[in-house]
């Protein structure tokens, strides 16, 4: 049982079966219970074939420490965050998010949906899991609860469904967990839903539940072309992320959606703070400032975003990867809530999304480009030297500001890979920087 490899990243996900065994899951359950030191913990899981057994093992570990479990069954990740916030309980969901079917993992939170990351508990949980102390506690109990109805009521306390206009919406659930919530949620709206792969299936038979990759949007875009709906939505495997496709069948970058939603919130709460990660387009902080808000730049990752939102009282947060965080949702990310907010924005604006987005896309972007290298540190240093006239910072990897263009090069936590993002005034400018970085990294 190699818990060190399991705890490498800022959470526990994307792990192969030989890593996240039931033995390891039970040990993590022990570690989480002893770290949290609370009477009860909420536990749920996704539809992956290994998830029920891993969930049982986690529950066994938690209850062995005398801690009760509230078992939520098959849920989206944001349903766990809702329950944690509403009931003020720590929570754990078994999920590998967008990763391949054979992978699995966990996402954890403390009471109030507070994040558990590298700096907020994972190291302590690992230490306990590696060396649990004896306990004489009576075994905790397990009580089953259904979180769906309360979750849906909570979502509609944030958006105003009375403003929604009738429109057709195509939704690709990717055979992930969106299917457990989408029918109930959208039945409360005037939307005419065209459903695609909404049946949860842990083998993900139609395409990977990773809409960040353009090839996984092809089926949704084909439906958009044929049926001509106003909006397309694609969820990742655990439905905490949503990707949007406009009425012309063109996908929105996460930065564009972040800017659109941030602008909408700031019209309702002028002067509010908005958090964005450092890979978001410059259009995001520019939009926030133009709307009278205060942009706050952070590292990439949900635990960092949520912590900064708590510290600053930010109303909203967004990432390039299509995680969208809402103060009124316990600062947690929710793809389904982001979808409802976008529907309200479109209803109030009246223009097609293909026109709305034009107000928020002044730059060209590369998207994430991955490079395999043998020496990540040496490769990053070489890129910094090559772009020396620019202004570098090391908040997360290497970011070089070149005035009207920038690049960020971040090392993967788990692979010999560097991840490059570039933004510039034109696609040709972006291509030139990507080519220059590619030539440098090819030496390493």
C-alpha cells in the first residue's frame, strides 16, 4: 500500500487500480475520521465499477474510529459539497472525475464544504493513515440519506427561475453523474432538454467524460448542428465542471464563461471580489475591473480557489478548466449551478450566446499544450532565460508577462509533463510562442 503515491497531488484522484485499493481506502477513512474529529462524516460515490467497494472500505475505516457515516449513495461531487455545507459536516466522495473508467480517487471536504488540500489537511490525513493509533471507540453507525431534493432547492435559491425564457438546451452527461441530477433540476425550468448520454454508466461507453478535450464534444456539437438548440452543455464525470457550446456549435473557453458570469454577478453586487487562476485570460481581470469589481489572482486548483474566496469574501471564482465557484454555494464549484446561471444570463440578455461571448474574447489562446520532458526544472529554467525580457513570476510554475501576451509553464504533479498555456492578440502570435517554447523543450 503506497500511500505516498496516492497523496502526491492536491487531492486524491486519477489513480490506477493498483494504487487505490480497498486497503488504502480503508486507511484513508481512518485518517480522515481521526483528522476531522467530528461525530459524523457524509460519504457518497460516483458510478465507476470500483466505486461501491471503495466506498464500503472508506465507510468501514471511518466507522471503526467511532465516527458515524451519512451515506448519500451515487451523487455528483457538488451534491456532496451542498450536503456538507447545509448540514455542516465533513464529506468524502469516491470519484476519479474525468479520468478513464479503470481509475478512481477521492475528493474530501471539511464541514461547510471547506477544502482539504496539500496545505489544509492531506499531509495530516496521510500521516494518520500510515500509522493509525489503536482506538477503543464503539463502531459508528451508518444512516442513508437522499440529498437530491435539498440540493435542487438550494440551487434554485441562488438563481431566479422566473426570469428564465423558454429555450432548447442540449445536454451531454458523458454517462457520468450529471444524469442523477439533470432531470430533476431542468424539470423546474422552461428549458426543452435534448439529452445525450445521461444514463450513469461507469464504463463510459460513448466517450470519455472529459469535455476539456475537443474530441469529446463532437457528439454534442453534432446534436447542436442537427437540432439547433440555443445552448449545449457537457459535464465531466462527477459533474463539478460544465463546458458550454454556443448556438453556432463553438465551445466556450473556461475563461470566457468566467468573464461572462463574473460580469453578471458584479452588476448585482458592485465592488465585489472575483477570484481567477493565473491561467485565465487577461479578459477576466479586465472584465472584473471594468465592471467595478476587484480581481484576485490565485494558483490553479480548487483548494486554493476556495481558500482565497473564504479569506476575501469573493462572490465568484473561475478557472480556465471550467470549474466555477459560487460564494452562495459554500464557495464550492458546481457545473449544474453554472449552467443555471448561464441560462439566466442568456434569458435576461436576449442575444444568442454566440453574440454575448464576443464581448469577452479580445485575445487568442493556445489551450493547454502538454510536453513530456526528462528534467522539468531544467526545462522551465531554459524557457525563463529565453523569454528574459518578459516579467516572470513563480506563483504557480513559471508565468512570463510579455505585455500584450503571456505564457505559463506548469509542471504536472504526477507525470514527467510540463503544461503550457499561451495568450496573445492573434492566433499567429500564439502559434509563434508555442513553437518557440516547443523548440526549447525538445532539448529536454
